[in-house]
C-alpha cells in the first residue's frame, strides 16, 4: 500500500454546541480513489483564537503547533483509508468566540464608578451620556453572544463585531478618564503611562543569554528517486525569535535572511544520489523560556493594589484583578514546565507573551482603581509611589509636568549661579585693575 500523494479531502465544521461553552468539531478525511487503498496524514489547522487548553478532547488526533503560521493544529500520521472510505474525527473544544462575562462586568462597574465621580460637576450630563452608550454596547455584546446555534463562520463574525464594540468602549472609557482628570476628581497619573510598568525593561522576563541551554535539531532531506541523481535546494526557516547569535551549530549550511518573510533561514544546494538521505545537526539557543521567578513581581504588586482598595466600593474588583494576575502566572508556569515538543514549546512561549501583556493590563486597571480612592486619588498616588519603592526599589519616573518643573529649576539655578559668578569675576577684575 503506497503513501497517498494526491487529493485528500479534509472537512471542518460545527457538529454541535453544548450550552454555549463546548463545541464539537467534525473533521473528515476521504480517499477519492475507487481502486487503491491509501495511507494519508490528517492535519487540520485550528482557528487562530485557539490554545491547547481550549481543546477539551482531541480524540484520536494530537495537538501540534505550526511555527511558521503561528497556529495550533490537530493531526494524525499514517491513517489507512480503503477506496472511497470516509473517516471522521471529533474534536471537542471550548467556545473561544465569547468575551468573558467577568470582563464585561468589570467594564460595567468601572464605567459606573467614573460616571459617579463626575456627579454634580458641569460635565455630569456628558459623563452620563458616555456611560449610557457604553452600557448599551455591553448589552448588545451579551445579546450577540447568547444567540442560538450558529456556524463557526457566524460565531467568529459575531466575535469580531464584539471586539470592534469593545475597542469603541475602551475609547469612550478613555474619554471619561480624561474628563475626570480635567475636572480634578482624579490625579494626572490616571491617564499617564504606569510608572511601575515603565520601570520594567522590554526583556525583563527573559532569561539571560548566558543561561540559555541548547536545543538540538535534526534536519533531514532525502532523494526518493530509485535510479536518478537529483539536485535539491535545501531550505529551513528558523523561528522568528532566532537571531544569528542564537545559532550555535549549523555544520556547512548557510545562514541567510528572507526580507519578505522577515525570517532567518538555513540553506544549501545539494546533489543527492538515488535513495540518499542527508541529515544536518543544528543547535540553537533555547530562547523560548521565561524567567518564572521574576513573575513574582506581578503577584506581589497586584496584592498591594488590592490592599489599597480595602474598605472601598472597588475592593471586589481589585480582588478579581489580583486573582486574574495569579491565574495568568499559574498558566505561564504550567505551560512552560510541561513535557512537550519544540514546536509546542514555541507555541506556549508565544502564548505566554500574550499572558504577560494581559497581566500588565490588569496591573494598570488595578492602579487606576487605587488612584480613585481617598481625596480624589491624591493620597493613593502617594501610596503608589511608596509601593514602588518598598516592593522593588523602583523609583517611579516623574510625570511630564514634574519633569518640566525640574528642568526649569535647573535652568534657573544655573542662571543664578552664572550671574553670581559673573559679578564676582567683575568685582575681582576691578580690584586688580586698581
């Protein structure tokens, strides 16, 4: 029985939906030949929103990661199909095309808090209008998510519309925050970059290059011809995280850069004898690791922010954000520590970078809640600065207004100092001339 090189029909459709939380995907493989049994590889890409934890049960299929396309897939090697045979595989997944109700609830409560801050001011009606528009859009998102059974295409379209609505909501929340700052009910720090996050470097959570271990790859190429010598242009694209310094060993392969793909790759022109196999041993630095110990800075800071909110109306929100931060850190640790292929490790690393960005977003939300408390947030602002120093020894960056004041103070000081120096020199010169 030969390996099938021709057409393979693979279907992918929604089979059933269970209580808006679980979806069953029907994947089919078909041998169109009327006479010959075939051996095929079944592989189906999952939608880009999926991560391994979203696959509840993959059945006979295994989860893998396509490094070039940055998507997960389900696959099974060497499936035997008889002539005209149709084979079905069921994959049960979570419904990822929904915004979390907890996130929407947070937005609703946070928005109402901003509207309440503007009560009694000249812009109270503007605040109410923005608040009502946000509430209306949130209601539409919820209604859209509660629609009946839909195809995957329809569910993804609904999800895209919800993301568009969420982007508009975030802009309107930013407008509310700016109004609150201009009216003096919250401090300037409310709309500035987080000083805590600004103190962290872009690669703060990556392991030092010197600490990285080596990853060994075996790159294979063969000439399947039985009697003819063939020329081959061997090309292997490296993952996007790899830079020239990360290639530890490549034998006699050339390292080049593809401007269109924006990737480095290894290549070589080969002449292979019939049935000849060629194997290249390549070693790369394992750059797909996060320094897990450094993540504690997030959980400690999230706890401090929650502590600042004790006794206030936003305390429950602060606890939710703290728990979300802790959960995200736990997911990062679990995904990095599991035994997995290099492809899955790369996928986990990229997912973890997204989780870190979510943690940073939750941190900023926590800070804004803290800045709302006690005397329009001014006392909380001082507490934030104390927290920066006491937890991490980080001196927060000054605001733009403070920075300009410091610059003018230096200029004035230099002007006074220069003037005094000129007067002293002038007086001494007069004395010498007499």
